[in-house]
C-alpha cells in the first residue's frame, strides 16, 4: 500500500512579548521603552515524529498582534502543501506569497505583510535544513550555485544583479571552501556587541559593560546616540576612556536625524573616533544617506535593519550611499531575499555586518553571515555580526559566543525554535508572566509578576 506524502498540517502562531522596557534594555533615541517581542510561528507536518519548521519576525511590543495577524493571513498558502516540494524549492513558496494579488496591495514587498512572508519563508528553510540534518549555513553553502541562484527573485534588481552574475559569484565561492569551513569551525565568526550601549543605561553601567566586553574578546562596541548631543558627548567620552584607543566604537542614531543634523551631530562626535554612524536618517532616503556619507568621511555610514526590500538595498549600493550594509534576517522576505542582498553586496564590494539586536535575531543571522563567508564574500575583513546579550535563553539552540566570535551552530535547522516553557510564560496577554503582571497591577503589587518571571 503506498505511503502518503507528508504535508503541512498546521501553521500555528503566537504573540510572544518580553518586558525589556522595565530595565531599559534595547532603548534608543527613537524607541525609549521597547518590549522586545516575536510574532512566532510553527509549521507542523502530518508525518509522525517529523520535524517542525519554526520562524518569527521581531517587533518591540504593541503591534505584535498585528504582525501575528499578517502571518495568519498566509496560512492558506502553506497548509496542505507537500513537505518535500516546499523543502526542495522554498523559492516557489516565496513567489506565491509575494505574488498574492490581493495581499500584495498591502505592500508591495514592504512593511508588516512582507515581514510576515519572511517569517513563513524562514520557517520553511528551518524545516528544509532539519530534513537534510544540517544547520542552515551548511545547507546553503553545500547547495549547487545554480539552484541557489534560482531561489532569488531578480525582478527590479536585474539592472544591478543578473542570474548569470549570481551563479558566477557562487561558483567562485567554491574555491577554497573547505579551508574556510575548517577556519570557521575553529575560530567562529567575528562579533561586536551593543550590550553596553543602550541609551537608558547610566554612565557607570555603560563603562562597566564596555570594559567587560573588551575582556570578553570583542574588538568593537556600539552606543546608541541621537537624543541629546551633550549626553552623547559625555557617554562617548566615558566609553572611550573605558575601552582605550584601539577598540572600535560604532554609534547608532536609529533614524533620528535630518541630513544636515546628522552631519552636524556626527562631526561633533568625531573627537571620539566613531567607526560608523548607523541609521543617521530615514532608511528610505537613499540620496540622504549618500549626502551624509560624502560629508562625514572618514566616519563610515551603515544602514539596513529597517531597509524594507532588496530594491532599496540595490539603490543604496548603486548610489554609493553606504560603507557597511546591515541586512536583517527578519525584516525582508526571508532567506531568499537575503540571498539576493548578500550577492548584491558582494558585487558592489561592500561589507555586510548584520543587525542582530532583537529577539532571536542573533540566532538567525549567524547562519547568513557564515554562508556569506563560505560561499559569497569569502572574507572576514571588516565584517562582524552584532551581538546583544539577552533573551538567548528562550531558544533551544542559542548562540554561543567565544572570545568575541560566534561559534558555528551544529544542530540542524535555522536555530529558530523557542523553548516551550518560554512560549507558555510570555505569550501575550494570557501567558503566566503577563497574567501575573496583570494580577499584580490590579492589587497594587509586583510580587506575582516577579514570581512568574523567576
């Protein structure tokens, strides 16, 4: 009797929120009180004991329910599909989701709907890597160049990157691959840390965490700036005193400024030798970034965490508007679109230093950077992944940092699976933490919330 073909049986979603605003973790000039959150999904199959696919996108609290609803709206595209067909060609699903003629009106290829597509596509890649019993970085690096090139949508970017060019870059990436993988496994991928630099931290805490970062092997830290210039000068002075002259300090304005303001503010901070100014203005303002870059050199300009799709990245590169490209694993349409962005960066010879400050973003983006090193850029030069030391304990395959480097994951998948206990405790609004928090607020105490969080 023939065996039935395994199919996706369910797409389950969860609104998961962590109360990071209470300690000012994640605070910056534009987002002073974020509650780091994940619109989280699980693809379940009808195969007994078969693997699941896990994915999510990152938000900072209110509105996470809207992001979950957007993922829910994609369920009918996924449930019932063959697991084997999805895993053999995630690009086909990506094209179906992006091409939904009615949902596309809500974008196209930007905002909440596009991030939802990225979460679903990433969950399929997680499932595919588990099916192959490989971590995602290795699945991508082992793939045939032609197959990888076919995962990319060249619409709107063919004037900057063609399929033939993508195949050529990926074929070239095979040269010396074995030696690079041995190096990656031995040393890991370079990291920098933002943990000391949240805007809500005291100068004492900033200085202490900066010194600890250097002791832990990090050669670059990052500070949030942009709310008050005098405060920023004082904080940069404290950070530079803490780490000395040889450690890079990047600064991040989180889109706070107009063009002239960005130039004035960055110039005022120049005495502290900032390595880059990140998101100095709106991520949509390609020409603004180009103007800022021309006027603040030798300080580099970095951006990307809020860039909404490969088309804007293409324009930033074509305009010579960035020195450092900061892709995000959960902002655009998933792995497929990030493949296009990595290849665009390689063609324009711009280093990629991914954004990874939110819930689970470190876990995801390490795979993309490691693939980039093995099969695309082939170098660590001026490349590093952001690291923030919080919330990793909620994942079953959390990042491991050793001597300022990400250790290459060995477990199959995209490192996206969240622990069941964390889902139960922090699902909003009825998880154990949030229920106890409401109860404590109702009776004027915080003991219930503290007990739930312990």
